C-alpha cells in the first residue's frame, strides 16, 4: 500500500571577562529551533512540514510532539513480505541483508531451522513488547536475522561488552560480542540499532491497546519495560551516523508499509534534544559545556567552548555561563550595575548548568586595566532570582571604594579544568 509520507496528522504539541559598565543586549535561553537537515533535498527525506509541530521543542515536550507525529501508523501484520522489500540486498535482489551477521540470505530461506532467517526484535519482547499490539510488528524494530544468531542474542541488553567476562559466540556474527548480560553489535550497525531503540521509546507510550510505555534507561528493568543502556546508545548514535542505506529503509517503511517515519534518522539531533536531558551536566567532548545545552543551541557537538560561532566577541563558554545565545550576534552577555547606599550593585544572568560543569564567576576590579592589576572583590551580599528552569539572575552587592580614582570592574568566568579563555 503506497503512502505519501509527506502528510502528518500530528496533534498540536503541547569571554570570560566583561568590563562594567559595558552595556550589552540581554539574552535568555529560548530553546532549540529545528535546523534544516543537510539531507533536506534528498529523495528519502520528508517535506519540511512533516516535523513542523516539533519546532523549537526539546526534552519531554519534543518526545510528546514526535509521538503525535508518528503514532496511529498503518499496522502491518507480523509476516515475511515487508522484509523482502525493505531489507533487499543491494547486490543480489534474491537475497536480504541480515542484522549482526554481515551477510545475506536467500529471501525464500525464511523459517525456524538452522540456516534460515527469521525476525529479530531489536527491542526484545521480554522488555515490554506485546504479542497483539502494533509494537510487535513495527518494522522499525524488526530486522532479518540468522535464526541461530537471533537465539544467541536472545534478550540481552545493548551495551559495550566487558572483555573480562566475554563469552564466545557460537554462531557467525563477525564484529559482535556478548557477555553475561550484554550484546554488542559491530560498529557499522550500532547507530542504526540505537536509532531504532530511540524510535520505540518515542512511538510507544502505552496509549495504544496492548502496548506498554517503553522507556530507555541506564539500569534496564524488564518488569517496567525499561530497556537500555541509554547512555551507551547515545554514544553509538554518534559513533555510527545515519547513512544513505538507513535513509532509504526509513523512506521505504513510510511510503510502502507503515506511513510513518523514524524521526531520529531524519533529524539525528533529536536524540540529543530528548535523551541528553537525562544527563544535564554530561560533557562528552570535554569543552566544559554541557552536551544537553550544546544540542539545544547547535544540534551537534562540533562547537567548542573557545569558539565564537556568532562572531560577537563573546565565546561559547562565556555565553553558556551567563545564559545568552551563542548563535545570535544580536544577543551578547549583559552585566548591569547601579550605585546607592554606599555600595555597588552588580547583576547578571547565570546558567544553572554552569556550576555542574565546573564553571565559576568572580567579580574583579582594577584602576589601570593592566593585566596584573585585577583583584577579586568579595561581595557584601549575594542574592538570586529564578528566570526559568535553567537560569537565574544573580545580584552582588559590592563595597563602594573610598578612592576617588576611576575603578573598573569585570566579571571573570573561570573553568576549573580548562585555561581561561580571553575576551
């Protein structure tokens, strides 16, 4: 049955130093706006309107919006024909590609005997997949597999296997490994498998009859339909990026079988926007900026703390710390001051994730602006007012100096495990 796959019935979605009194434009984190995917002109990519209801969202709100876009798909029967189409070998049209085995098998060799191929549930039945709901036959979760390799994998969780506890593979699955509780596929399949799991955790929330609320976790729990391991799957997603073969299969499932898509193939950045929210202080690239924040701002991890992507003379580390938008040259960090009651009042915005990333702020003063003249100023009082769930306004009260000479102040952003980046 052909599907246009271009229509969705989605519901409405729910510098580390600055001188004072330099007047700058304030900036508040406003979330992520969906970027144009580099494959937008690809014949396997949907129209831009397909994901329009997900624009500007992240975290649970994005997961809910994507669920509404991809649910209510055409439920295929648990049968053989779809795989003869979507998993057909590119080199021999009489064969299909097998997961794990790095091999093909004749299309007509399906069955349950040794040497046959059958259907592998990437997200296992033991972890919440029912026998009667749409999750059981969802083509994004099923792959042709050698019968014996399928049995050997069983319901093992996807994770990096422990070499000290590795178990020999009994059947042909080159590049795969297993231990007592984990199955590790070969590198060029890891991203495909991870994105299938992200799809299942987004598509199925228990609202369909005979389905469970599927979730990914670092501590799997079969009784609660919690599969994993999540952080490993996020890493695999980056290790093995989306390729053309994966896009082609995604498009075939949508246009010829189910009428829905895997959002994490079309928009790989959605993985970070949803699942990195579970790790707000995670910094996998070591640039002292939370991966979760970087994903929301840029959709990838290619920007480092010392970069200045909007060329406004305020690097990413500084803009991260003081909650301004590093992608908008019209938004720069703002620091405000006033005098009164024989004191100086200094206020600035602060990203609460900065503390978890080992970043601190210090007020310093100088009378000459020379490099060695700056000295820390101890505040008399410190107060804060929440701005939103991620940022707050910090106000410091400083003692007013008795020296009539001009005094300069600066806010110095310091990373505890990285050299200071100069303005």
